[in-house]
C-alpha cells in the first residue's frame, strides 16, 4: 500500500511536467509561426506619409535568377529591366530604382528604363522624380501608352488633376484593346472629376458601352468602378469584402482599387467624412505599392 501511495504522487508530478512540456511546445510553435510571418518581411523600403514603415518581401527564385543574369552582362538593358521587374514583384522598389539607374548609365536613351524607374519611384512616393523620368520616357518614345499612363499618376498623386487628365487622355488615345481603354478611362474620368471638368468627364465615360469587356481579370474591378460611375451599380454592389488573409495579394488589390474608387467618388461629391473610413481601411493592408493604397494614403495625408 505504501508502494502504491509512493507511485501516484510521482505520476501526478509526471503529468504536470508533461502538461508543462506541451505548453512549452505550443508556445515554441507559436513563436516559430510568428517568426515565419516576420521572416517573410524583407528590407525596409520607406516610411509612408502616415508614418507607417513599409517593407519589401525577401528574394524569390525569379529575383535570384534575374540578378545572376544581369550580373553576367551588366550593360544589357533588357536584363536590367527583367531584374527590376522581378525586384518590384517582391516590393523591392528601392532596389529596382537602383537597378534602372545603373542600367541608364550604359543606355541613357532607353525609354523603357526611364518608364520602369518612374513606375517604381511612384511606389516609393517620389512623385517629382517619377514625373521627370516619365516625361523623359514620353519624349524618347511618344508611342508608349504606359509612359503617359504613369505620368498621369505622377501628376494625379500630386493633386495636379488637369495635367493628369491630359496625360491619361494621351494614354487612352494609344489604347488598342478594351483592357487599355478601361484602365485609362478610369483614371481619365476621376482626374477630370477632381479637376472640376464634369462635362469632359461624362464624355470620357460615354466610351464605356455595354460592348466594352475586360479580358484581363484584374481590370474587372476598374470596369465595375466605371459602371458604378455610370450609375449602373451601387457602392454596396461594387465594394468587395476586406480580405481575411493578409497574403491574398489579388483580393487585396481589388479591395484597395475599388475602396479607393468609391472613396474618391465621395470626395468629389463633397462627402469627405464618409470617404475617410474607406481610405483608412485600405492603408491597413500590405499591398502598399497598389495605386488604390497610394491614393488612399495621399487623401488621408491631405485630410490632416
């Protein structure tokens, strides 16, 4: 009997120790999970206009391959462009700008390099630098729709709405597909509305007929916004839910795009107070390089 009494306390102690071990293991797993999340964070890129630090993502295979290829032929502008685009896909915008700058030393008349660098400077909120690069791109090759499109964004984010509309009009004049027409018309319309040119905005919107369809899935959200501007959809019908998964980039992109579009619509309808919650919801996400994110950030900074 004494032996039995001696064994049971030991078992109780053992069970307590085992429970503590499970708790320690669970805590360790939790910490590793948290480290895993933070390990997906790359280098610091910029501090937003709202004071939030924004980070790149770490290298992936595409960056590694492109960096190796570019290093083997550092004067090759095409390889530099591929590297910049691979870096930008990982939100490595400072690195992408540096890649283009180095390549421009060897190819100073490359419209593609000026366009690429200007595109990434927009993401870094360096709007003046972007505008200069994108103007240079349009001068070297005035046939590039993307150069005028991004030049329009550089003006737009600086509040130069009439100049933005002029650039987006030039971009739209170069459109050869419904997708390009949709993309350019969205920004042309909102630029004209923000510039107070309602008649011209209505004329621009008239180009979006029922026959205009998107083939690029991402542009479905711009088309939905255009239908919203036409009064065919309500805000509730067009606004997507906020993504539950912070790694769901595509869902966040659509959320940012449409939320900014509806919020912006409220701004030029003098409903600023109801626009601000939409902008605030956007800038809590991770897709800080999206135009809807940048636009929301700019509006919140202006509202201060």
